[in-house]
C-alpha cells in the first residue's frame, strides 16, 4: 500500500508528460495539414493565374495578327506611322479577375506590348545561303558593327558559323538521316542569344546589338521605311551615318512610297543615284510582337514572330517564346 502511494506522483508525472507529447503531436499534425492545404491552394492559384495569363496573351496575339492583316490590306508599304507601330501602354483589363476570389487580392490584369518590324533589323541568315557566305551581306554586317562601335571581325565569325550550320544541317528532302550526318551537324541559330556560343561575343556586345539584328527563317529585305540610321548607312555603302540620319528624319513626315521615290529623294538630298536595290524594300512580312501580362504577383513576358502570308492579307505565327 505504501509503495503504491509512492508510485502515484510518478505515474501522474508520466501521464502529464504523455498528455503534453500527444498535444504537441496533434498541434504539429494540424499545422502540417494546414501548411499542406495552403501549399495546395497556392499551387492551384498559380496554375489558374498561369492559364489566365496565357489566354490573355493568346488574345493579344490574335489582336496583333488582326492589326497586321488589316494593315497589309490597306497599304502596300509599311512605315512607323501606321497603327501597328503604336505601342500599347499598360492597360487594365477591368473585371477580368473576379473580386474577392482569394485572400491575397490578386488584383486586375494589366496588359502592355508593342509590335516591331522584324525587317527593320538585319537578318543574320542573309549572311549565308546554302552554306556559302555571301560577301555582299558580310560587308553590310561589318559596316553595321562599325556603326555600332563593335569589333568588325565578329561579322566573319557569325557568317562562318551560320554557313557551317547550313552546310552540315540534315537535308529536309530525305526521310533518312545517317548517324554520321546527325553527329556532325551543327544546330542552326534561331535567336540572337545563340551568338553567345561564338568566340568574341559576350552579353555586353549582345546588349548593343540586340535591337539591330534578328534571325528570320528565310532571306529577307531591309525595310527602308522602318530601319534605323545605323542599318541604312550599313546597307548603302556610299551613305554616311549623318546622311542616313537625315534620311530617317525625312521619312518621318512622308514615308517612301516606292523605290523610284526613294531614289529621287536620295538624289535630291545627297546627289546619289540609288543603283543597288538588292534586298531593299518598303514593306515587310515579318513582325515581332512583344507582350507583357501582369496579374498581381505573377508576370508573363512573351515575344512572338508573326509572318504575313497570302499577299499580306493573312498572318501566321512562326514561333512564340516566353521569358
């Protein structure tokens, strides 16, 4: 009896400790369940936001395609005074997101973007045709690098790499690709960032070059109505950078209607006859569409390449890239 009375406080202590451990375990389990639920809710919310952003961007691309199709039907030239060249400032898409749908107040969706004439930039795929470097285009790209105060030797580096990738690329006319050709093939360059794989190119050079070059899926003309002065001075070897700047200022008021009009203006301004019109035009078939969708804490940036087809009346999306 005495021994039982002595063990009673000890048993009570063990019971209290056990109860505390069970309470702690229960609290831990409940907290874990709440945390997992919060993670799942946040994951579902992020998926919903991502889908909403993608649908908004898809609508924006459809809108851009419609603008480009309408412009192609209304005019045979493309210049910076047309509707497609007007950027879209940040625009709230009111009532797109339901109110009070989550505890963190996602907020309204905001859309912004712009359309850039891809043929206002130098198409690096012009440097080579079927694996052979084009010396005329190589000289043009070299002059562009000089105008941008970049090393001129980079022109040869890029041209040789592009030519080599074309020469080793598997033929699309054959359904069979030999193992040797697939191993030796060099992946073609498709975006400006691919230049970083070449010797001599770095992020600072790409930063200066990015707004002046592009990779397009075929050989294209330079649009004199939209190209910057640095590219115009590179395209016309007898044109100085100052003269090209004057030409850009002239077209702001009255875009060039056709090649004879361009030639007459250059004759009047600089006393030069426009004799070389190779790969020079006043219209474009390729456009870059840049879009940004912001929904609360989530943001989606997209760039798409859109091509005009069927005599400029319809459009086709060549590629879309998110970043």
